[in-house]
């Protein structure tokens, strides 16, 4: 909205853009403070700034990527991370033919250097992009190195201490969810078609 030059937005406008109710928008935002004015709505620039602050996006996050294979390469190339404040500043692997490779201005390092590089670079977040069998071991090393958050792309559940934030991205579950949604849409369309024929 700010990019498009919009200066204010109502809770109804926010609700429409995000797929929730205007009451939910007002309730959620009021939990963090009073950002709008009754009858006038929300100032877009201020609201954007406040939401970035709430989400912890008011600073740059230094990210370590572990896994220099296909998944790691795709994540490294994803430009939205940097746009949202997440800078991949170190890449690690264990494969001899990947260690030493140049990825833009970075050199892929052996995971044995993880702790030293975390201290040197002030790394905050570790991203796991390794085969499932190696994921827990990598998670343990990230925690031991001092990571405050772990994003797991490996296809297995991992454990970290309560002091470390963990999020797992399971692409197969997302596809299963999408398949279910498509099936549900098909069922609705079939039901609507039957009702149309019945009333015709």
C-alpha cells in the first residue's frame, strides 16, 4: 500500500487484503497498541513501521545456511530474504567438492568452522538445508554455536532447547494441504452445479 502511494487504510481494507474480518484486524492490532483513529483508519507508513517492529524486522538478521546442495542453492538465490532483512552471510557444508566454492562474495566453509564464524560474524539464525538423516546433528551444532533461531527445511522433526526458536518448513505437507484444498474446491463446484441443475 505504501509503495502504491496509499496514505491511509481502514480496518476493512486491511481485512480484505489479508483475508480476515475487520474485527479481527482491530483486535490483533490493539493487542500491540493503538495505531489507528476511529473514522480515519490507519496511517499506512506508520502502521508498516509498527508491524515491522512487532515482527522483529526493524533490524538486519545475520543468517548461516548449512547445506550447499540444490535446496541450499535455491534458498541462497531467493532475493526476498534480503529484502525482508535476512542476510545470508555464511554458507557451510561437509562435502569436499562443495567446500571452497564461491557463492557470490561468500566461500562455502566446512561446518567445523561454524562456531568460530558465528562468533566472528555475529550470526543469529541458522537455516538447515541438509538431508533428513543429518538434520538433528546440524541443529545440535547450530545450538552449540549460539544460534537464537533455527529454520529447518529437512524432511524430519528436530529438537532444540526451549531457549532457541524453531520453525520447520515441510514442503510435502504444504502440497498435501494444497491437494486437499483443490479437492474441497472441486466438491463445492460439484455441489453448486447440482443445485443449479435442481433449480433449473
